[in-house]
C-alpha cells in the first residue's frame, strides 16, 4: 500500500502498526511497517495485513494478493 495514501487515511497510527519487516530488493533493503487493513471486495469484507511502501511511481496505490482473492473468480486480460 502507498505510504501517502496510508498517512492521509490515518492508517499509520501507532496502535495500527503490527510490526516492521525488512524487505530486500535489487536496490537494497528497506524496513516497512505492516498494518491491519480492511476493505470490501464484491460486497465481502476482507480483513488482512498490508506492508507500507512508496508507490508514487506505480499505477496503483495498493496490490491485493492471492491470499485475499481466494474464493473469487478473477478474469485477467
């Protein structure tokens, strides 16, 4: 999830941060907060966790993973 979106919506409050995790990529490593997050998809409430990162250069502010898409029919194109 995008850091700016999370800050604007009050998701980065200290009581909502579960832990901090180190993510490694080709550029290096980065410590990201992991938060509780709930959203609705096709009328179903999904309770999940989300890591917070800078997604300014990306098209979407959030990625929904396969763990949260179980039970939904997804058409890719």
